[in-house]
């Protein structure tokens, strides 16, 4: 018998499995069904057939246009009163998808959905409200508002959460309902359930105008309760909460600072740090004291409510959601102190172990933090070393972080980073080579003399390479380094001039020619500019346009130096003549007869110039002047418009000897030292964690559409009264007379901590009663009933006596 029962059970199990397999095959079949057959299935009384037909229609609406499934609207709506929850869910999906296409027919289903708001199941009530608020028909805005009002007082947190999420949907249907919706939202923000409060914060941010003073006033009384619920909220609510609190903190907490002076800690007893740990293993802490002189460091003073927020967000650094970690880092960056910001460095670095898309976003935010505080990232430098599998967007950001932390690293770490950059500068990827050389230049820009010299040696070793891209980038960076200290790099310029024979890149040759012309006048006795110009003029026709422009500029500078030297030697030669003629000129100017003209004894001022011209005509031309005219003649017949215009400009500027000083100011003026900023310097003003920060220049000057920057800190004395954030308590319960009581508050107020019994005894509501307690209560109740019967008999006797004494008085007692 036992074996037979076992066999029968196995057969039953096999039958169930067969039925499930066949049903799954029937569900997964993609064969199209005619419309008439679908309508017949939708009109069927069998729930399984209706369910299968609905699945087919829902699959069709996502594969085909909405017009293809719109004819099934009426037969589908007829099944809205079905007792099956699965059928109603599919109908709700279809209704939300087609409500805007058939608004009149949709209104017929509102009454049936409203009836579901009174269902005994919280899930059905929440689902009905969600569907009713999702129907985009403005006519039903008041009905949706009434549904939200009813759901705000619901006993289920699920329904109240749905009511909070329905508030912005109702506002989009009809903005006129905003006052009553804000009233509902105020009660939901004060809800004791963190699930409801988090959804209310999300709804608060979705209703426009939340940045106004009046709207932020809704947060004051619930600020501390929201902060305490922050850890328990879901991830989406935490993101909304952190976004709100960053803005709220800037508008409600002024930035207070004080100057403190760090006291040095030496080995003697005097000046020893009083905050030093008792045990030797404890790290020494820097002691601070107020500095009235104003010479100390600035330290931020945190408001107690702000410090409560910063401490409440600290556990979120262990979140599995990268967006939550970034939001906490944003909170610490814009509201906290450097100590709080250092806590977020490690979690941010942990995001680099994620997928590449998350790595890119994390690196963008790391660069943003590193621009403000790069010191904590130094110990994580190994995480920023480039790997072969890194995408271009990722290794560019890694190189940028390496250059930002380079000045703050120790010398051994700096040497390791330079070797890493040197290795990648010799690679085969042209983009990586270019960025590596630029990174070496940025490292040399913000380093000491020793490290800068090492960077220069690394770059000079690259100029003999056959890769034109590498040589051009190296020379560009070398030019910037030489401009920082020209007098210390005279031999470097000569060395670069010798490489003109091997340099083939137009940009590289242009950079070398510019350096030769720029620093030609530093050592007049050791000037190689004229010889370099002579050699370049021979192959002028074979040069590229970039090099030709620099050759013309070099010729102009060499000629200006020649004119200045000629004029200075002429002035020295004519100095005695000028001194002898000074008394005669002064006497001439003093005579009133000769004012406004020249007298008989007045020498002609053009006589000296004519004599110079005659001497110049007799003397042979200087080789530099001949070379200058030859270069102008070559540029005159060049095919480049820019080159011809540039040569014409220089010729007109140097044609008149009187304009030599102006030409010297234009051509020989000292150039400012070029600064190479970090590539992300232009995005420094974007808020951490925003999409505009990741997109960068693609978002425009003001960021993506809808982007709003953080406000400035509120000025001290203009902030809201801190008493507004106090939780008003009256009689042991929160004062909720201003707003509508939520269901959780009514439930809490309906169960006080001590329940008063009719007999005067009190029973603790927080402690469960045992069997002995129940027995004791029954004995007490029996004794009390006996006593009450005795007292009733005594009172009845007294009443009869009183009735005999005074009949009228007895009538009143009976009444």
C-alpha cells in the first residue's frame, strides 16, 4: 500500500509539472492571434482566457504602435471589476498606456478604480491610487486630489508612500491644486515612517518652487526628524534627501569661521601639546587656540544642526550605491570641514573597482575633489596608474589626477610617477603620448627646481625621436619651461637650434625658431639668431606655413635688435656735440623774438638727418639689413595670405626709424610665463555629482538644461531662526494643530504608554501580560464587583430615606 501511495504521489507531481510546462509553452508562444479571437477571449467568462488575452495585448503594445492595440480598449475596460488581482494589474498597465488616446472612455473606469481605494487590501488601495494619479487626463485632477487626501490618513505606510509619490503627478495635471497638495505634503514629511518621509522628500523636490523661502519653511519643523531617518531610507530617497540638505544647509546655516594658531610641539616640557594621547601609541594631535592677531589658520565653526546632518550621513559612505557615496562627498565638500571630506576619500576610491562607466563618473568627481584638496589622494597614487584595458576617457582622467597630486607627493613617489609618464610618452598611441608629455609639463610647472630640471631632461631626450607628434609636444612644453627662467636656459636654446636640421614637424620647427628669436637679445655677444636666420632663409621656400611665419618674425626681431644697437652707438658718438649745443639752444628758446619759429641763428633740425642719410648712402648696407629685405621679398610672393599680410605689417612698422621704439615694444616685450591649467579647470564651478560635470563642454557654458548651481552661504544674521527647527511638544505629544494628523500619529496617540482601567488601576502597554496577571485581574474584578454591589445596596437605602423626606427631591434624583 505504501508503494502504491508513493507511486500515485509521483504521478500527481509529474502531472502538475506537465501542466506547468504546457502553460509556459502556451505563454511563450509568439504566434500572432487575430483581433476577433482576442476580443472573444477578452469577453470570455474564464479568467485564464482573459489573462492570456491580456498578456498578448500587452506584448503587442510594446512591439507595435499604440493605434494597433487601441481597438481592444472597450473589452479590456469591461474586465476592470474582475476579482483577480493579476487581471487588474494588466488592465492598469494597458490603461496607463492608452489613457491619453481615449480620454472619454477612460473616464468611465474612474468609478471602478475609486472603489478600489476602499479595499481591505493595502496593496490594492496603493495600486488604485497609483493608477488614478498616472492617468494623464486633467479633468480628474480634483478626484486625484481627494484620493490623495484619503490616502494621507490611511493606516498603511504603503498607501501613504503612494500618496506622497502621487502629489507631483497631480500637480502636473492641474497646478491650481498646489495649495492643498502642499498641505498634504507637509503632513507626509512629518510622518513617523521613514518609508513615507523619504517619498515625501522626493515629491517635495519634484514640485517646482521648492527653493523659495516659503517652501523651505516646510522643512524647518521636520528637519531633525528627517535627518534621523536618513540612514533607514531607501537609496532613491537618500539621494533626494542629500540633494535637499545641501541646498538647505547653504540657505539656513551661515558660514562661521575663526582663526586659530597651531602651537608647535617640541620635546621639552614647555610648549608640549596638552591634547597629546596618554599612551605612546596614540597619535599626537595638533592643539589649537584662538588667534586674535588674525595670523592663524581659518577654521570653520559648525552649527549643531549642521553637525547633526554631517554625522547622520557618515554611515551612508558604506552604501553599495555609487550615487549615494558621491552625494555624501558632495555634502561634505560644500557644507563640511576638511576632516569630514577626508572621510569620503576612501569610499570614492573604492568606486574605481566598478565597471568602466562607473569608473569614468567616479574619476570625474575625484578630479573635482582633487582640485580642492589633493593631499588625501597621494597615498592612493597606485590606483591611478594606467592599465592597458583603460578607455581613453579613463586614462585621461587618471593622468590629470597624477599631475594634481604630484606636487604634494614625496620625492620617491614623484620619481615613480615621472618614470611612469616617461614610459607612456614612448608608446605607440599618439593620443597617449601627447597627453603624457603634457602631464610631464604640468608636473614641472608646480614642482621645485630639482624636479623641474629632471622633467626638462626627460623632454629634451624626446626631441631626437622620429615621431613628429612626440617632438612637437615636447618642444611645446620645453618652451613653457624655458620661459619661466630664460637666463638659466641659454645653452638649452642653443641645443635646440642645433636640432633644426633633424626636426621635420612644422610645429616643432616653429617652436624652436620662436625660442631663438625670443631670447636673441639676452646675450648680445653670444647671439646666434642672425646665423640661424641666414640658414633658414636658404630653405624658406621649402618650409611649411607655420615655420615661415616664425621665420618672418625672427627676421623682424633680429632687425629690431640691429636698429637698436645702431641707434645706441650713434647716440654715444654724438654725445659731445649735444652737450656743446645746449647753451645755444637754451638761449634761443629764452628769446621772445624767436618763439614759434626759427631765427637767423637757429640751425635747421633737418640738417643732421640729411647728413646721416648721405653717410648711409655712402656706407655699404649691413648684412642684417640685406637679410631682412631678402626675407621680406620671399614673403611678398608667397601663396599664403596670412604670411603676406604679416610681412607687410612688419615692413610698414620698421620702414620709419622713428617707429623703432614702438616696434621694440611690440616685438621684444617680455612675454608672460604661460600657465598650463588642469583640463578640468573649466568645469570647476559645476556641482559635484551633477550630470553637467560629467558632460563638460558638451553641456554648454551654463551646463545642461535644468542645471542650477548651489547658492552662496547665507550671511550671518540673515539666517532663519534656529528655534524653527525645534520639535514643539505639548502634553507629551507633538503639536500638530497647524497641520493635518497623519495615520501613524493618530495611531500613536490612540495608544498611550499607560492605559487607565475603569477601576482606577493602570496597566503598562509596553509589557506583555502573563497568565498570573490575567488571574490576578479576574480576582480583583470579582472583589470589585462584590464591593460595588454592597455600595449599590447602601445607596438604594439612602435614596428611599431621602424620598420619604422630600418627594420633590426624590423625583429629581430619579430623573
